C-alpha cells in the first residue's frame, strides 16, 4: 500500500476519524466504516461530506385524453446545493437540476406518459466563481472551499478514448465520433455507480465509483477488481501516464503510475499541497493550493524538460485549474487569462507571440477564459461568456489561432477530448462534439445523451 502523504489539516473538509469504505452508500453522503485493504489493493480513507439534495422524481402522468396525446407530466427540480464539510460552494453538479422532459400520451391513449426525468438530480450547476486579483490567502481559501478539488467536471482527459459521466450514474466514451458507447464491466454489466471517468493509456478507461474506488480496463471490459480500493477523488490519464487525487485524513495526496504499474505516492516539494491532478502523454502534473503547478515524467512521450521528481513549472500567474496535453501544460489564472508552458514547435495549437525560444500565449486572442482543455496537438478554450472554441493544430509559432467556434452552443461549463475527439458540455447536460469540420450533438444508442457533472465522493 503506498504511503499516506502528509498534508495540512482540513477539518472543515476532512474530519479526522471519519472514513468511507469501498462499499459505502454515497447517496446520503454519510459516514460509514473504513475501507479495508484486500489482496494487496491499496485503500485510502475518504471522509464524509454534508447532506445531499434530494433526487428529482419523474413527472406525474398526464391527464386522460380522447384521441389526442395526454397532457404533459411535470417533473420537479433536481437536488439543491450540497453542503460538503460545512462549506457551501456552488460546484458543478450541486445546483438544482431541471426536471425531466414531460411526456405526451399517444393519440387515443388514456393518459400521457410521465416526465422522463433525464435531468433528474441536476445536470450540473455553474462553476464556482474564483476571486480576481486574488491574494495568496484568498487563493488558499478558494481551494479549501472545494471539497473535491479544482476542475471537478463531467468530462475526462486522455488517450484515444474520451469519456463522460451520464445523468443516470453510468458513463460513456467515444473514440472519434459523436456516438458514444456505454461503459461496462467485463461480462457485460453496465457500470452504474460512476463518480468520475477519464480515458487512460491509449484506448483504456478509468472509472472512479461513488465508493471512491478506481477501476480500469477497456470501454466494455472494465475490471471488477479495483486498482485502488477506496479514497480516490479524481483521476486523469493519458498515453503511459496516470495520476489520482486521493483523500487522506487531513487533506489530499497524489498517486502516480505508468502503464500497468502500481500506484505510488508522489510528494510535492516545499510542502506544497495538491488540489487537482492532470496527466497526458507521459507526463503528470498537480496543481497546488497556492495555484502553482508541479510536473514530472510519467512514462515519457513529450518534449518538455522534466525529471522523475515533481518540478515547479515557471507559469507566470497562479492558476485556478490545470490541463495537460502532450507537449503543453495549460491553465486559467485567477484573472481569467490563458496561461501555458509548451514545447511550442511540438504543440502547435496555441495562439502565440514573442520570439523563440521564449514564446508566450497571445493574450489578445482570448482575453477572458473560463476553462481550457489541452490535448494531443489540439485544444479547447471556453470563454468567460460560456461560448467555446476548438483550437486545431498545425499553427507554427509565433502565430495567432482564433480557432473554430462550437457554433450555436452556449452555457458551456466543461470541455474535453483528445486525439480523436473534442467535445463540450453545457450547463443543461447536452454535449456537442467536433465531427469533421462541423459540430454534432453527442448521442448514446442514437438518442441525445445527457451528461452530469461528476459526483463528489466526499
């Protein structure tokens, strides 16, 4: 079992002596017995959060109708804001979700169909608004208010497979189209208790369950035996590299591994405390509660100057979120600016200015940014107004790259994708992906899917 990393006391987020085992019932977010270590599988304690909002019910059946469709059934709102550890930030997935679409009875039927409830439980609230011109104390306070760390969204990282969490608690992935495939265990049973999901390695998938366990495998062949038994808060993976943010009795820790290796503890230098992780193409990084970024080799398939030990990256401003591509480490500052370090000639999708070798991101192209997703020679920027832009590769620095808009898509709260895909999720849970030169709504089984912000397992 990898060592538990020392970290700061976060009694408001992680009460000491309270742990959640691998088989806890997370729907009530209540405390239960500590997870056990079995068959050499590492187990980490994951303390409880506050009470969760109630789940939306299906709409009531429509009234009888003669010859026409029944009247629509109304569906109530999803759960309200969740109190996690006595903190009440509005994080994705904790705000009230819209009810399901009302049903309509078929002609001549005695009643309308109940509301479908596809958005029951909420499709994901607006992201927390971080402070601008933040002092170091404000930055730390902001991160301390996030019970599951920074950038806890529905959309995953890494590899050929791009994955997301569905509103029904399952998960789905795609390799290169807008039609997704439901994630299932070996044997065919669908995974139904997903907290968060990410692509990993080249074509694999990593699923964090609501019990805090990490299971890995293929899209339809997820191992029933967890790689990490409990305590996983968030997971990110790409070619070679994997990294997990894990819960500890007094804060968060980091586990990192390559390919089929064993997760091992990573300690950030100078007492830095992790709040988010991101991995892709042979490198892994962690964002600290001071807004600093630390990266290290995790299999190697990049052109950045890194070692096997975590190194602080020379990013100009403290970051509120982090995204790692093949040869790029990007994020959004507390002032809403796009900040990146890159092997510029090997990651040619960013708008750049300046002279070699000291290129920098061209600030005028995207002056205010909510989120960035860096991938394999491509990226996505979500502007502060909720619109999104796809950044294709092939832009040799210094050069602008205003990108290609996700036309008609608004209220974007998250972005993801990688080598074969580039997708965004709206606050209502709709997902839109770049297919060729156009934009298509994501589907599952031929019908529009509804994504839901990842469930915080604390």
